[in-house]
């Protein structure tokens, strides 16, 4: 958001260093959108009353995935998908375990809150430093992601009393994984002009707002959104 | 609904406050953590005017710390202010004051260029620096404080340290137009701005700081420095009245001399208790009654329903606007703090 146009101008989108870092960041985005698609399909089975909407959301994620594949092609980069699969595996695993146990609240926290907020933060920080082609695509995607976040917020808000304890527990299990994921890609993100502290801040803003909309108090939000950050 | 965007005075202070408020995740963290921390609404406030009118507001902690400027983490500092403003706007606040370093950062780094903050387009009409009220209150402190100490302004020189700043230049304009001060001593770093100010005022003497401090009967300190300043009692004229308009206010503790009278500048007292907890955190002597004049400006604007950026842009403060906010300030029960910092 605040990295100015001057910084964007300094980036050489066609340098080997940029393309090398891009191969991993872009792969994460493609894999993330793909997993999001699968997760929403899975959730649609768990929440029959919202099935139609969840299928709609899942289709949007596939559209996003195609958009980001085009971004890689535009820069002649091959996405490092094995790296991305490995990168997502702890969160993926936690989602699968929760889904198998029919823990809808935990599944929503992982997909609709954590992954969506992570995507929103990353896309917002990326947009000002993106190449012109990717910027246009990412601007379209980020608008959709707010809608996805909104689905999770509304459902969890409507079921807040019953969901609160499970949300807090799921937060403890999953947020530290997010910080680790962020550390893993901090160096690559920096090559793309995205700073780790700005990514963390934007994530905490999006996540904090979501928790607030769901019904948590300021104190609870401060504790939950910073959980596990230190020592990650 | 009014808002206040504030911040703590140092990393050390932030750690203590986080601990006291029961946020262990925020306590004992280094500067890196605060550079990543998001803005939070940490207090809700109810204020009753001397007229009986009641208004509500929010206190937004930006998580900015002065160390970010001292260590040149400018991007972090800028993010803190813009994110806090976006946060305030999202809460639907009509008018929000940018307290402490917030307005200085906004001006210094020309943040008006950054209107779009994620999915929020900042509406600058909803924000005020609060500097018109601060300048007005400092002028009242000069006039009433001098009288209280038996200093006759007609026979006195008043030094303005930071004369070309937004508050400093407004104080100069007021003192020149509304008082019979014998001479204004203008001190600032930028010579060109100083000469422009002198031309605008049609008077005042441009001076080096040490020279001015040795001659001044009243010193108005409104320079903004992240680390505060070093000043020795022996370099000052005695007796003298020193209005400390800096942030944090530390001149009182540094200058211990019976003939040097220090007043905390730009602070007001309200005639009724304000229901909030935040002023005890920023170390006000009487937390329920005392507050920064810039914060009081957003309360006054809310009381008067002047939902506009009353103080905005650099060096735009006129004597007329100072009079206008001054009258409203009195009407709603705010008074300049006139007690001296104990030696």
C-alpha cells in the first residue's frame, strides 16, 4: 500500500532474481487459490444450507487461480508448485483433520479467516509493487476475497456463542503456522518489494477486523491476532 | 462521534502500558513488533460540556512509537498513521484529531498523497491536526502565565523555538496581533522559512537558539524532536517562563531552578470529569480533567457539529480561527493549564 511508485519503478520484473523469487510466490498464490477451491467445496458439504453460495465462492477461487497462472506466463516464469504444496501442507493437514471431525468452526477459521486474510494482506501489499499486468488481475481478485471473508464472518457471527471457544482454540493451533509460513517467504517477498512487517501488519488488521465483526472484544482481538507471533 | 489518534511516548512506556492493561502479547516486545502492530480502539470516551451537552468518542492507539523516527523506520511510521486514520474512518467517526507526532508525520511526509488505504479512501475532511486549538491554548498560557508570574509582556521578549512550524507560526501571529510583546525572537532551522515568516509578521528578530534563550523572558518550545531536547538552566535568562509545547514533555524534569518556571504547554483542563482511562496512561497529573489541546479540538468540533478539518495543511492557522476555536473552547468548559511544573 505504502511502498511508493518509485520503489515499483526500481524493480526489474525480468531480472533472474525477480523471476526466481516470483516462481515461489506465484506458486503459493496458485496453490492457495486451488486449496481454497477444494476447501469451499468441502465446506459446502458441511453446511448444506449455504451450499449454493459456497460453490459460487469455490468457482471464484478457480478463476483467481487462472488469473495468477496468466501472471506467471506474462513474466515467462514457471511456478514452483511442489514448493507451494509443501508450504501449505501444515494448514492443509489441519483443515483435513478438522473436516474429518466435522469441525465446521475450525474449518471456517482456517479457510475463511486465516487464509483469506493472509491473501488480502499479501494482495494489498503486492498491488503497488506489481507489474502492470499482475496489478490489474490482483486488484480484481482482492475485491472478491473480501466477499469470501465476509461469508465466514457472517456465519461465525450468527453462531458466535457456540463457536467462540472453538475459534480461540483453532486460533492457537493455526496462527503460529501462519507466522512460520510468512518467515519462510519473507526473503522472496522482499525481492518483489513486499516487506515482512507490512505483511504482518496488514494481516493483523484484516484478521482483527474479521474477529471484531464476529463479536470478539478489543482485548480478545489483541491477544488472538498476536498469538504466537513472537518466537515464530 | 469524535475520535483521537494517539501513541505512547517510547518503547519503554509502551511495554509498561501493555503490561498494565493486561496484554502480555504486546508487553516485553521490541520495536520490530510495534512496527507490525495494527491500530486498535482502546478506549471509549464520554464528555459532558459546561453547557450540559454530552458527546461520545473513541481513542485509537496507532502503535506508532517515536523510536521509529529516531531509527529511520519511516515506512513503518507512515503506515501507523495512515492505518490508524483508516481505522478511525471505518468506525464511522465524524471528526478525529491526530495527536502527538501523528500530524507531524502526516505533514512531513506529505501523506495527503496516500488517500487510498486498502479498501478505504481517506476522507481528510474527517480529520484535524488540532493545532489551531493547541496554538490558541499556548498563547493563553503565555499571556496568563506571564501575568501570574508578574512578567509584563510589554517589557518582555518572547522566544519561539520552532517558529516556522504550524503551531509556532500561529503563536507568532497571535502574539504579534493580539498582545503588546516587546519583541518576538524567532528560532528555527530553516533560514528561508524564517525569513518568510518575518516578512509575513512584519517584525520579529531571527536568532540562534542559544542567543535567544539568553535574552527571552518567555520561551515557547514548540519544536518537534523525537528524542526531546537538552537544555541547561544556566543558559536561560532568570527569571523566565518556559512553555513546554513539545512531546513528550520533559523540560520540567530537566530544568530544576527556582527562577525558571516551566508550564506544560498545549494542555487544557476540563471543568468536568471526563470518563476515560487513557489520560492516566499518558501520565497526566489529573487524568480525568487534563488533556492535550489538540484532542480537545476534536471534542469542540463535535460539540459544535463543525464536522470539518478545522486545522489542516501547514501554516494555515489564522488569528480569526484561533479566536473562533478559543471561544468555543471556553463555552464548553476547557481552560488552559496554568499550574507550574514543580521544581
